[in-house]
């Protein structure tokens, strides 16, 4: 039996150039480790692309580098010091450089026990965790805030809008097609939905939310960032959680404009960035909250309906996400 893996074998601009499917031995487990057969893996195509372009500063990519962050699966072997997990248990794992393979060995303490290895638990940990931590620590979201969210029907965005509504906020969700509008409607969390292909974001925000955006939550950048920045309320927070448009082009757009403080100084507003791995100490709190909300039926998890199967399909799933076609979280079944 072999372990099929998707690995970065050289840096490159596209997944086809930078990665290839390889096979290796099934990993041996240490005394404190478990062997997990991955059943679903989560696709973070925008982050992955920065990784295989060699642009993620805190990751040392040594070729061949098996990548992928999150998986859910089944424990199929346990080391002799493993005390809580047993063969057959479902677990969730989150670590850069572990997911895009059929089997992984992992310390027991890092394999989070879950009721079932489903795409929904895969979405909650870590995408939901990111949503929770970004709203708490960076957005500092308060009840009655007006929050505007870009890519609102995406993996991250659809959890953000629900958590914001739970908090008692006025929620504006931005998305890019009718299918995404339908997803947002089904969540019952947005007071206003803007399809940016039908309505101009800058015009809508300037006419309906001028100076009223307490939190702009942006994963897109460029024109979206500009429109959010322009319409921030006094003490408003513009959270940068992703840069989809910038990293799409390969290099950051150069603009000729006053420095960012010109827009925010008199409002006492701020521009802040979110980075999940810097809040590791709060991951358990976030996971417990999200699992509880999901199990109580207070949180919907939307998984993209497109079916992808097998390690090879990670390439297609990534291209699908990068084309902006996905709706909810993109997952691959192994
Ligand atoms: N900082 C962190 O720690 C952290 C953690 C998790 C995720 N993120 C970031 O959060 C964002 C959302 O991630 P996700 O995995 O949940 O993806 P996603 O939102 O499911 O998919 C990306 C969406 O972004 C929009 N988009 C706009 N311009 C795009 C472009 N040039 N290329 C691709 N998509 C574009 C599209 O939505 P519309 O059609 O609706 O515009 C697209 O469907 C990403 O930028 C990701 O890197 C950051």
C-alpha cells in the first residue's frame, strides 16, 4: 500500500507547473502519534498559490513539499502511548504541509476528535475558526455594528456573515453571481446583499452606507478595499483577511494616491490584517464555540456542491476556486 500525495516539486506560477502527484511509503507512527486516513481535504487555493509561488515567508518549502492544510479522516493505527484516541475515531487535523495526501501521521494532541469526518467539520476547522478569530480579535465586532463583507458566499465569508448576524449586527454581504446570492439568502444573515456584477460597489456603499461602515471585512482587495476604506465610520475597522485580486496578478498594483492615513486619520479609523496562525492559543476556544453552534443548529455550513474525488482532483478543485466559481467551502473527497 502506498501514500498518494500532491507535492510542490518546484516554484511556479500555476499549480500545473509547480506540483505533481507522487507516491511514498505509508508514514510510520511514533509512540505519541496516530495514523490517519484522510477522507476529505479542504482547498485553500489562494493561499496554496502563494505557497507554490514561494511567497509565504514563514514556511520553509523543501522539495518535494506535500502541502494542504486541513483534513478530516479516520484513525487507523495508534502509537503505544496514545491514550484517548482509538482506531476508528474521526479526527480533524490542521497543519500546513499535511493535508494533500491519503495518509498522515500526527501527534495525538493535534488530532481533534470530531463526531464524524464530514466536509462540514472540515469547514468549521479551520475556516470557521478563522472567521471567529478575525471577528473577535481584529474586527472587534460589537452588536449593532454595520459590517460589510466581500466574498460573502465563500468558505470564509458565509461563516462571517452568520456570526455577525448572531452578534446583532447590520450585515451587508457582497458576492459575484446569482447562485451566491441564493446561498446568502438561505443563510438569513444579510440585511443587504450586493451582487457586484450587477451593482457597482463604490456607488452602493457611497449612497447607502457613506460613513456608516463600522467594519469592512475584505478578502478581495483593490476596488473592494478602496470602497470599504472610503466609507468607514468614525472608529471604523477595515480588516484585510485576504488579497484575492492582488495575488491573482502576481504582483501588487502600484497606485499613485495619498498614504492610507489620509483616509482614516480624522475618523480615528484603522486598517488591520488578520492571520490565523498568530492566534493558535485561541483555536480551542473557537473550535468549541463553532462545533457547539453547529450541533445546536445555530450555524449553517455550506459546502460547494461540485464533487471532486482523489488526490489528482485537488488540481481541478483549486482551479475551480481560483476561477471564482465556488459557492461555500470547496472540498475534495479522497
Ligand atoms: N488571513 C487568514 O488567516 C485567512 C484564513 C482563511 C482564509 N483567508 C482568505 O480569505 C479569502 C477567502 O478564502 P476561501 O478559501 O474561503 O475562498 P472563497 O471565498 O471560497 O473563494 C474566493 C472568492 O473570492 C472572490 N474573488 C474575488 N476576486 C477573486 C480572484 N481574483 N480570484 C479568486 N477569487 C476571487 C470570489 O467571490 P465573489 O464571486 O463572490 O466575488 C471567490 O469565489 C481568501 O483570500 C483567503 O486567502 C485568509
